[in-house]
């Protein structure tokens, strides 16, 4: 259902997280492989072999890791994904990061971390260890694959100096890192510990500032739809971009165009698919969103972000063919 709804909204590329653990084993992976094949003529589906549970701590850590190692060998799997913050102690979280980086390098996969999903000012963020591990492993010279950092709500507490430090480390080492804000999940789930409910902050990555003020690569995405982690919202990227106008107080036309990029061309490039061009030439296998009924007054990208069209007004061209 989510694939169908997403394509109807204009999506041409999806990164699908498939849980692998001692409870479900490879059951979810097998379903994802089947769906990837069934939908290959309508959208790109990247499969993330995802360790949502601990792989270096707890009674099932070793089994979870073994199941991950087996699943990652599948050719249909594109990405190694883990959640280092779920480990029971900091050393295990660091092991989790190091294992994911080395495993991705050895298997020729992208890596995707759900990281630093908290608003605890007293907690040491793991992003510094991710950056150091990528540098120590010589990631840029060993692979063309990319690194994604999802959630990372803790970074919304960063000072200007901390942002500058992070940007400098990523840029100087030429690390292909993209930060992914997941606002619909973040503002629902992330909160500070031990705070009165009347004084409870929310946080999500400040995507526009990260791009403009610090030169970091950043996008926004939809993490969950209709489950316990995110029981609200839809899988419409334009609706997400519209939400971000208010979240980031980003009301100018330039802001809207940047947010559109964050759910389209920038997001596509972050997945390692290459940025889609707005210029289409004869004979090219175009991938684009076509919006009908422009007589309604929507005449620019900004208008689509401020007031998204309904799904029935959208058509998708995928690999040069109208998808449907």
C-alpha cells in the first residue's frame, strides 16, 4: 500500500528499511526483495538491511548481528543500516558504528545510521565517532557509496561553534555524508528527559540552516507512516516540504525552492542515484513529476510547496514512461 500511495504522490525513489533480528529473521527481507522486483518499472526501491535492535549488547546481540551479516550478502540489499543508540552502553554503540562502516565497505553497500535520537544535553553525541570512524577507514578513497545520518535530533542542541566544527570535519575529510531530518517522527518522538510536560521541547534537524550556514548536505524524509512511532501524516513529500515551511520558519520563495530540492533532487543524490535534471532532452529516459491543472494558480515550485496539489493532479514519468 505504501509503495502505491508513494508513487501516486510522485515518488520515484524509495529507501525501504527492512528489519532483521532474532524475532523476524529474514521474513521482512524476503518480502522487500519481492516488492523491489514487482515495482522496478515504477520506482527505484533501495533495500536497507536494518538492525533496529542491539547487535553488540543484550541477550540477542550476537544472533542479531549474525542474521544481519547473512542478509547483507544478498545482491538485492543496497544499504547497511543500524541504530547505535539502542545499545546498552556507549562502548557497544561505538562497536556498532565501526562494524557497520567496515561491513558496508567490505560488501560494497551504502551505510545509514539512525543516530543520536534524543534531546539530552548531558549525553555525548555519537556523530563524532561516526565521523572519526569514516576518516580512519579512509571511506572516500575506498568506495563511491554514501553515508546517511537520520534523526540526529540531539544535534539541534548544537551551538554555532559545534556546527562549524562538524562541518569542518566532514568537509576537510571529503566525507559523502548526508543528514536526514525526519520531522514527522522527530517532533512526535524526540523529547528531553526529566522535563515537566508543560515545559517539554521538541527537536528536529535545522535542515535549511545546515545547508546555508554550514555547507552541510542535508535533506528531509518520511520515516514512518501510520505506526506507533508516527501515527500521523502521509507519504506525500510535498506535504512534508509544506510542513517544513512552518517548522523552519522558512517562508520565502528561495526557502520553498530549497525545501522542494530536499524532497526531490537532493534526496535522490543522497541515495547515490545522482541528481535528477530539470532539463529533459529528446531520447532521454526522464524521471519527473508532472503536475496538471496549473490553471488553479500554481505556477511555480514555491506554490507547490506552500499549497501542495492533490495526488490526482500529479503524474509520474519513470525511466521515460508515464507510470500508472
